[in-house]
């Protein structure tokens, strides 16, 4: 089975608004997830956010500080590790990806208002294409939804 590599272009709502919805969809499919951030600080901020992003919901997750990584449905890290044997890897804040061949899906989320992030997303697209992965590009709509563009 080929790995699906998806690019999610944030344009109207920030990562904090978009990421929880995509994580919920992964959990609905019984997929384990690892979210790799660009820094430990960002990892800690997302850790706090995922407990409180909605008044009527939360996302069960953990970090290396919490322990029991192998039991976490969503694991947050600033490293290239995969201690919960995730099916899906999210890469945010220009995180340096590990080898992606062991995942069902890899998802790059990038800020469309950041020229450096756009340039890096283009580079990652070329890398994924050269590795023979199935690639898709989703652009955020003004309402915060997603429209497949490629």
C-alpha cells in the first residue's frame, strides 16, 4: 500500500483551529496519530490547547512528559520518534520529517501567509513525488473547511 502524503494549506484559520478537526477524523477511523512540531515550545502549547479547544470535546493525547506513549491515540512530539506506532503523521511548523514509508498517511500543514513555509511545502511536495507517494493538496476555504485542489 502506498503512503498518502497530503498538504493542507492554512489560509484563513490558524493551526489551532484546523488541527483538532483533522485529528478527530483520524480517531473516528481508529488511526493512531503522531503530531510532530517544529519546537518543544510549540509541542507544549499544542498539548495544552488540545485539552481545551472545545467546550464539549477534547482530544485524548500525550507527550513524552506524560509517559505511556505506546497507549496514546495521539502523541505530540518535537522529535522524529513514533512511540505509539502511529498510522498517521502530522508535520506542523516546518518540522523536519522522518522517513514516511511506514505510515498510511503523512500530513503537512503549513501557513499560507509565511513565504518560507510555502517554499518548504513546495520542496516537500517534490520530495514526496520523487519517492512515489500518492499526493494531494488541500486549500483552506474562508469558512475553515477544505477544498481539494490537486
